[in-house]
């Protein structure tokens, strides 16, 4: 079982979730998603998607090898499971998918594979508001206007867009976990699990280099974060 507590601090303003608010004159065009307490929230799917991109890039650089080994072990186990049941058209199709993924294994399959149920994978909680550094605890947002130039019948027009974004220095807390249900009782796989966790932690810390961002409108400078673990 891998469990990693993650503290996420906004470094730039962040537009996260791209929630569209009811139209009102002078209102914002796009707004960060909020929770039931009107606080900003980062959905686990958004964070996991950004982390998946990092792991994909890491693998292209020749890294994440232990994670690939681990995924291949999982695929082998689940393939054995499907081959042991009565064959139907659906089961044969799933077996075909698993065999293809096994032969062309990628580290990013640690997040799951479409069409294959029951494969242990990384899960990610929503990131809930934890604290605001050096500011009022209820003061989470900026209202920002960004200009966009559009062409209309050969004429260049200004089309300003208004966003409600999370301020810098807002801290969120979430968690990643993976339950290796197929391998948990196998002593020799404990070392592999430790190596996988190390690679995932290294990938998480790549956010701190400033090149990888989360949320929407990254091209407008949004989404830089810093990660602290445990």
C-alpha cells in the first residue's frame, strides 16, 4: 500500500476547474471551482491528469523503470485472472487489451487503463483548502481581467475576459494512494513497491521546477504550484 500526503501551495494565481458562473452584467466569465463552504477546491482528477503528464515525460527521458516493472506485474496477475474464467466475447476482448498493454507497457498505466476494470491504480483525493499564508483566512480569490484580441471581418477587436482565480500562497491538502492488492503478500515485491513510491515522489516534486502547471489558461501564466510531501 502506497500513501502519500501532498501539500500544494499556489505560487502564481491559479484558475482551477473552470467553473462557469451564472451570467451577470460585470460578472466573471470563468471561475475556480469551489466546495460546499465556498472555498476553492482542486479536484483529484485535475491534479492526477497533470501528474500523469509529468510521468509520461519522465518515461520519455528513460525514467520510471521500476513503475513499468510494477505495472507489468499487475497486468500479468490480472491477465491470469481473466484467463481463468469462462470465455465470452467480452472477456476475450479484455484479454486482448491486457496482452497488448503488457507487451507495450508504459509507466502511465499506473493511473489505470480504459476498458480494464479491477486493475490496481493510483487514486487521488480532492485537494481541500488548508490555509492561507500571510493573509486573511477568508481571502482566497483575485478577480483578474486578461485581454484577448479577436478578428472580425478583418478588424482586430479587444475581447477582455474576467477570471476569479486563487491567489498565490493558498495551501491545499490532498492524498495519493495505491493498493497493490495482487502483490501485497509477496515478500520480494516490497522492494519494488518502495522503488515505485520513490519514483512517484520524484515525479510529484517536478512541479517545483515551475515548468509543470495545473488548471486552466496556463498560457496566461496561471497554475504554478509548489509541492511538499508528508
